[in-house]
C-alpha cells in the first residue's frame, strides 16, 4: 500500500518582520525590535520548503498579509484532532488558536484556508497558541502553559535600567475546552518558567517510530513538571543540553518517508544530541532557519502547521477543494 503523504502548512515569508516583539528573541538588549534580513529569510524558507517536499511532504502555502507577518509561524494556527492516520481529513477537526493581540487577525486567514483544504474548524474561547502548546507524545498529549503577563517594560537595577516582561502564551484554563477534543485522562500539564522558551514546542519534541521518545529541555520547566515527566516517561526521555536548547533543538519536525522516520532539526546541534536521536531509529535532517530563530524566536517546527497524512474521503472532496490545493501547493506556486 502506498504511503500517505504528510501535509503541512507553511506561511509565505514575503512580509516577514518583527511587528510586536512579543518574545525575547525579537528584541535587543535595549528592548528595541530587531530588523529582519528579508532576502536571507526568504532564501532559508524556500530551502526548508523544498527539503520537506523532497521527503514526500505536501506543503500548502498560506498567502501573505502585510498586517500579519507572524503567519510565517503556522504552528500557532491551532491543532488537529483524531490523530489516527487512517481517518480521512473530512472526518477530522482543526481547533483554531486564539493568539495574542499582535497576531489575533491570523485566525480568520487560517480558518478560511483550512476550510478550503477540506477540514472542519472549531474554536475555543480562551487564549491558546495551537500545537505550539498542545501536542501528542505517543498516545498522550502534553499541554504547556505559564503565567500570562501584560507585555511591558519595568525598571530594574542594572544596564540598561529597564527590562521587558514577556510572559507566556496559552491560558491554563483553556485546558477545560481542549478536553472536549482529546481524552482528558491522557493529557499531561507542564508549566513553563523561562520566557525564552515561551511555547512548549521550544522545550519538547516527540520522536521515534511511534513518537514514543520525548526530547526535553528540563531547565525551562517547573520542578513539579520535571518530576511528573520522569515518573511518566521514564527511560523514554532524552534530555537536551543547554547548548542545544538555546538553538531550539526541540523545535523540530518528524515525518516518515519510505518507511523511515526523519527529523528536520535546526542546523548546528551537537554531535552528541544528533547521535542520541539516531539511536532511536530517527534520521536527523539539518536545515538552516537561523534568520527566523534569531529575529523571530521560531525555528523549524514553528514554521510548520502539521495537518497529518493527506487521506481523503473521495465522496466528500469537492472540485473546489481540489483546485484550491493545486493553487496553494508549494510545488505549483514556486516551480
């Protein structure tokens, strides 16, 4: 039987810039927003998209909007329900995110795009930043959250004499809504404590043939969260050293191609961690997305919205949906 292609969202980088400066990577020491080298960013984006297609991934490109440059990070679009790979997408639901104010307008774009691809969309009411904070590990889900702050500058002793408060993204209380879409008994809460790792997908990455192993940067988590992880996952945990964590090693994306699992990782990880990944049977593929990481605070996984295997119910796939997919497929857009 032919292997179903993995489908993902990527956001056209034409208007990539730092609009809100809402995480520590987007601002310099003085709190000023960084400027993006757009030419380099676009070059890196295309290289990653082409590499994904070479491994059998169907890349659907969300059109750019100058008002919402954050759409280059569609991991925040929401999350896909019903992970069984045999279920056609017409029987799955995509739960849309509620993003912070500087990105709130993205939701309408994602809803329109996903509906035209063939998905049914659902909504939650509270602040929620998609699969960046809610994602599967084997048969479980991890939900990450931290204190939500009003983003602001405050005085301090030191140089400069002020600092930026960023806070975290997903509201702890949204879990009550998420439980409607995933088994409540299989959800593990984790508390984030390091603003540089403001989303769970900058701390965790599930890998392995069945995504049973969990790469984790322990120092970005509360002590209670660390203990619960060790009790739950035991020898399936792969600690990420700080030197790799600051390169967002956990912000990686796994797919299967010709029966083998491949993990797309940010360029520059240590040989020690790459060897540990290989020991699980997963083959790492390095890609350079440094301009997105250093200026926007997002790496490989942030730039991908996972739509799962591209399996359809032929009786429910419309001609308009087929046409929409062709028009927004990376290989057709950028020949």
